[in-house]
C-alpha cells in the first residue's frame, strides 16, 4: 500500500468525536510524539551509554590525571591541570569539544527518523492520529531535548570533577590569575557557549537522517563533516571563511578567559549556529513533507 | 541515491570553501593583534613568576612590555595568518636603562589562539619549572604561554 504525501489520513481519531482546531488533543500532538520519542530514547543502549559517559567521564579523567605527572601540554590550560581543578573542564572542552559533542548528538539525531525506515514503521505511525508536522516536530524536539540534557549533565559533572580536583586560582589565557568564584562562572559560561553549535549539529544530523533514510548515513555524514571541518580549518581561510564553519563556534569560549575578555567570536558563532540550524531544519522538513511513505524507495 | 546526494553536497561545500580559501580577505591573524596580546599576557605572567619565586611583586604596567613579531622570522612572506611566528618581547625590569629581551617561538592557530614557546634567555623562560619558596618545584609560567586574540 502506498500513502502519497497528500492522501494519507490526517486525523484518524478513534471514536473520540470530531477533532476540531480547538481540540486540546490535537494541539498537544507534538507533545505526545515528543514524550513517546523520549521514552523510546530512554530504552536505547547507546543513549544510556552516552548518559553514563557524561556522568562518570569527567571523574575518570580527573582520577587518571591524579595518577600521573604528565600534562596534556599542547592545548590551552593543559599545563595547569595539576595546579588548579578549573583547568580540567577547559582541557576537556578544548580537546574533545569539537569532536565528541557533535558525534554525541549525531548518534541520536542521525537515527531518530531513519530508524522508522529501518524497521519499516512509518506506515504504522503515520496512520495514527498524528499529523506529519506533529511527528516531525515531536521527533525533532526529542533530539534537541537529548542534546540539551546531555550538555547540561556534562556541564554539571565537569564542574564537579574540576571542583573536586582543586579550587586554586587558575591562570587565564591573558596571563591573569582567575579566582575560584570567577573561574566557576567562566567554566559554566564556556560550556554553555557550545550548546548553540551542538544544536546546529543536531539539526544537521536530523537532515541527513531524513534525507538518507539510513541511520549509518544519518550518523556518519555529520561525523565525517566534523572531521572535514577540522581539515578545512587548517587551511588559511579568510576570517569570514572560518566563521562559516559550524566547528568554529566550539572555540569561541577562549575569548571569555582573556583579559580584557572578548565576545566577538561568540556572537558570530551564534549567528553561524542559527543559520546552520535554520537551513538544516527547513531542508529536513521539506524533504520529510514531500516524501512518499510506504512505496518502493 | 540520497547517499550520493549527501556526499555530493558535502564535497561541494568543502570544494567551495577551499576555493575561496586562496582568494580574498584577511585571516584576521595579524602581527599587531598578536603583539598586543602576547606582550600583555607576558607581563601578567612575569608578575606571577616573580610572586611565585618569592620576589617583590612588580606591577604589570611598570614592565612596559612590547612585543615585536614576524611570521617565519622574515618580513619577505606575508605577515598574516596561522603558523610559526618569531616574537621578541622587550621589557624593563630595573629601570628604563636596562631593557631585557625575551624570545619566543609562537605557533598561531587559525582560531586566534597561540602557544608561545620560550627561546631564551634561559633564566627567564628556558626552564619549564622554577623553584618556589621551600624548594617547591613550580611550573614556570613564562616557559610556555597559551593565549588568544580576537580575530573578528
């Protein structure tokens, strides 16, 4: 059976009366899908693995640093990891931020649409009483929720691990000594500043998931793009060329630790993330809205 | 089909960016920006170094530190962009008549962050550690300087 995009039953509300525009069940359709998707995510082993990594990862790194005297010297704050605990979350962000965070969100967002293709379940869920828009919004929101929730979790565990390692003042990137209270703020603000590009990567993975109908491609393309950005970054691009890349906003936090602090790269990064997010979401919706469900693909 | 589409789109984006790379526009990684950042960061870290060694604390401003940087060590190549720069920082420790020159090999990254590796004099930035009070071994803050400047 083939359900063309415009012919599938929009509201097959079972014996619940007419579904008028004022019906609260209809308006909350997105929320229903969102809740259902979150429940499905909670059951996935990779979601649990990522959550576990966010929970214990920073503490494992602190423990690892404690038993050796070497320092990760080739990254900002690297030489200070044994002097102040505040250096540790920043080394993690500088070292892993550009790689791990996009991959972490892509693992979920790159699969959330194409898994329905994999299991052949589009026909089943689209014949329910949820519209295509509600399904799209609900799934999209679930992926964004996962990305934001893991980031918040990671900020908390990173900061706690840092505080546990030591609250001595840390040397900022301007050579100034940063007191414990100010350093706490800067750690949190720096980590918060990478949430916009993470959400940009989420939208990108959603798009590749919708367009490819294949989870390996949905997850793989954002991961490969992350690597490609790293290579392109090494080229002597003009300043605006660097700003176009979705990887650049991940480094904007450096400015917060300077003296005087500067936020130019962060503001440009917000714009870059917003443009990527908007373009990818719009493209994903256009592809999803027009696709034929149930036919030979 | 869609797989080829995605791969094609990615290739197109990268090719476009690479093509524009060689073209117009500054990288924002200029000598004045690097010099301003390095000289003030050096001054702050010099104060830290003196304090940690138990010496009288100078003020960062009194050092009147000034950096002079050249990419690749020669003015022949364009003085703009990431890569290896050579910097000399002149600062006044014991009055205007006694300038000291500290040298650094600076690796500038495309995001405006740099790692400056001390290249003499040995007593200032040569050793990775310094001796603090009670013979404690401390990191020499002037041996490796991490800093960043705004490229926007």
